[in-house]
């Protein structure tokens, strides 16, 4: 006789109980961290003596196909969520580009993708959330509650999401792509603004929009359109072909829905090239199952610990590298100026661009609601010499972004002084919420996490 299926809600309750017990066991003078194997952060941090037990908090509790919602645990990856929702013909409103980004991570650390010009950021699809607070309690919060509204961009400084109720949308049968070349940056910004405003290009609906800038006179906007049914001849960029190169070679393309969602993950955008994956012979030898962003992230972390690249640079007489791994948001009208400045002062190519429009005000990442911003993503290193540890390039990026009225994501290194940080990321508001939900200051503050690397 087959044993009855376990109740997913009871399993969730048991997992939350283990989480709270592990939190209570951490000494009050020890930093609190999640005990998880993967991370999409790009900033060094102090090691924690013990981590929170998040075992059993990495799944989908249920999908309501009628209401188009999902009950999701905080450590569930978007890869697992998408697999669960596609079985019901549904997808999340915004699916961040990398498979192992978690729901809780995308909400507390922000996320973005090509549907963000229509649906905002991932946290704007959250209807309800349970949060483990610094007081050790698990509280349910909803839009309008102080903890809920301050949670995006708080990076664990206000607690950890254990359950999220999220909106879903009908999934396309497949995705048709049009790669439009734009040779002038002023026209690039105007084209983005027009598509965002109308939702169309040349009279046809655009469901998703992002792009790549390869040079001052070469950029591509990728217009994605949801189509019914399976693709007739879908492209496959998980093998020898590389997606970002297709923008320059194929004006039109089509992908299976799942392949569209993870089109950037296979090569970590283009950063897999630093590991040799753009060389055909290396690619043939590299197992397909290891062509994933989390594998590359682990390898980069290993190099950071061992210092292999730094030693090779010293041996070759090259200046010391500064890591410049950032995503920034600038108003669309400031995009040409930022890209020109970036070419002159950083010189890294290509860069990713992705428009977004926030649905409402979020105090800890205050984008003006209804205004079009463009995320600019750039990930690599520049040779700067002995000043590299002080982050001169990153500091200059911060200054330029905010001079243009933009904001910088905090998943990577940051160098703000305390006054500027509190002004830009609502330090007073964060402190007020922490005073209520973490009265004993058990959790590391946001500034200490992202700037002081604690």
C-alpha cells in the first residue's frame, strides 16, 4: 500500500520551525547568514560561524491556476518555480536571467528582466509574504505594511522571506525575437522610450524588451513577442552556438519558452568567455550540464580565494585588476550620456540594457513610479594598478549614476560614505523598521552588509 502524499503545507511549517530553531541557536554576538550552497552576490563578506537552516524551504507549495498565483518558499529558485508554473501554462511576471536566483533573493535584493518595462520588478508581483524577523518571529506582511514596503533592496537586513504569494501570467507557446540594430545612442534612448510608452514597435505589440551595446555605433534592441503553439524551428543556444552573438547575425529568431527565459544563463550573458567557453574546442569539452551561471560563479569565487589571475597578472607585468561588476538604473533620457561616459572611463564591452518602469514608490530603492529607467549591466575587470582595492572605477560609476538621477543595485561592491548611503537608500526608514522588528539588532544593517562587507 502506497503511503499517503505528504502535506506540502505541513512540510513548510516543519521547515519554518527548523529555521526558527536554528536562528535561536545562533549566539547573539554572531552574524546571521543563510546556510545555502549557491549565491548570486558579488561582494566579499565576513564569514559567519553558523548559518540558518533553510532546508525544506526551497520549493513550490502550490500553484493556483485559476487565480494565477503561486505559494512559493523563500529559497525556491526561479528554475524550479518556472518548471512548476509552466506545467499549468503560467509563468512569473518577471523571471530574472539566472536559474539559481531565489524568490526571496530577487525580492530582498531586487531583480529585473525583459518584461520589467511592463511588470516592474519581481517584488511588485508579491501579494503577501512571511518574513523571519530579527526578533525571531515569522510575520505575515502585505503591500502597505512598513516591513513589506521596506523589504525590497534590504538584503537580509530586515529578515528573510520564508513564503511568498506571487502573481503569475499566461505563458507563451514560444517566443519570437526581432533584433533591431541602432547605430545612434540618442536614437537608442528614443526608441526605448517609444516602445515603453506604446508597448509596440512598428504597430506590433512587444511583450519583452532588452538589448546589448557592443560599441558606440552598434547596439541591438531585442523585441520579444509571445506566440501561441510550439516554435517551428527553434534555435538552441545551449550547445555550440552562443546567444549574444546571434544578435549581430540574425535579425529574427525564435526560441522555446524555457530557452528564452534562460537564454542568458548558459553563458552568464557573455562572461563565460573569461573561462574559455567562447572557444569552440573548450566548449565541446565542457559538459553541457556545467554550462550554467552557478557553476561559473563558483569558479570565479574559487579564483578570488586562490588569487590565480592576480598571480598571472603580476608575472606578466600587468597592472592589478579592479573588479567592476554592477547593474545600475539611469533615466532613459540619460542613457546616451552614461554610455558615452562609460566608454571613456571604463571601456568595457559589451553591456546589457533593459528598461523598467516601477509600478509604485519603494522607499529603499526610490525609482520614480511610471518613469522609464534603463538598467545597464556590466561585468568584468579593468586594470587600474595598486589603487584597485580602493575601487576607483566603481566609485566613479557611483558618482556618475547618481549625477544622472539614477540608482545602483547593491548585490556587488559599494563604496558610499554613510551619509550618502542613507540619503540614497532611505537609511532613516530602514532604521525605523529595524527598531520594530529587530529591537536587539541581531541582523546586520544594510550599510554594514554592502559597504563594510560584514
